[in-house]
């Protein structure tokens, strides 16, 4: 399979990128700055999604079978911030976490429908999209809730054309983002909220991404997989 995955510079993205490549797939990764093997693209720029998609198509021989929307930011904004700072933070988070994923998904669906080829989208959302987040992260939770709703909408709208959509919702993850969050909220005390007794590892989340991208049966389209150590169950 030809797979495009965004946000592979660290954490879950890096683990998923490595696992998909080691599984024998032709994988192209993206990061903000890029390098000799990764596509560059700043997803806070509304024009970047099309540039990334076009570049990826060229590098992957004109065909992408799977899109993994993993890129995201987790930046705090206080509810006491100025209106300008508040709106700026919301705009940036929604652009990077949701709008860019929507733009890439739209381009993927357009390509797959034109070729009558079908394809898969895997969105990396968050537990926060279901249960919310801290008072400094309204915008993050809202962006991930939007991603979950988008996944379900794509699944329902395009399944007859063999276009499938899935999402994984990690809780705390032993990655850079997870460690920063834990440190900012008391560290080990938060782990007590996880019945499993530990955060998920990036390798565990990467395996869920790989399964959804490659092996999940078509009837699972629309599935939202929780991976939070039972800290939030539905």
C-alpha cells in the first residue's frame, strides 16, 4: 500500500511511520520542516494541505491508498486571555488539528472517487474529544470532537464507494505531548485516573493505526477506537 501520514517527527506519528514502513508498505511521512525523506508543510497555513497532497502523489507514483491524519498541536490558552489571544489560539488549533485533516481528507476522497479505487482514512483524535480536557484546552477538545464527527460523516457518506474512515482516540500517551501534559498537571497523580496503571505507549497506538490502515474489515468503517487504559469508557 501507498500510505501518507502527517506529523511523524515525534511521538505517535514517528512510531506509526516506523511500524508501517517495517510492515512492508510504501510510506511517505510529513513534518513541519521536513527533511530528505519527509515532506515539509506547515499545517497552520491553509494552503499547505493541497501542497502536501500534490507532493505526496508525485513521490508515490500518483496513487495514495491510505491517509493517516496524525499531525496536531496541544497548546494552552487561559480563559482569562485577551480576546485577540483567545481567538488566535482557537484559530491555530482548529486549523492544524481539524481543518488541515479535513482538507487532506477531501483531496483523498476526490482522488479515490475519480479513480474508483477506494481508500482509507485513519484519524488520530483523542479521549478529549469525548470527555473534554483542561480549562486551558477547550479548543483542543473541540478540535478532536470535530475530528471524531468528521470520521463518522466520511464513513457514512462514502462507504458505498469503498472509502472507509476510522479514528483512534488515545488518552495519555507516553510521548512528548503526553509527558508535557502530565508534568503540567501534577505528573504521577494523574496516572491514578487510569485503571490500567500507566499511559499507553506510542507503539501500542501505532499498532492500532496500522491495523485500521491495513487490516480492519470494511464493516468496521466509522469505528472510533478508544485507547486510554479504561480512563474513559463509553
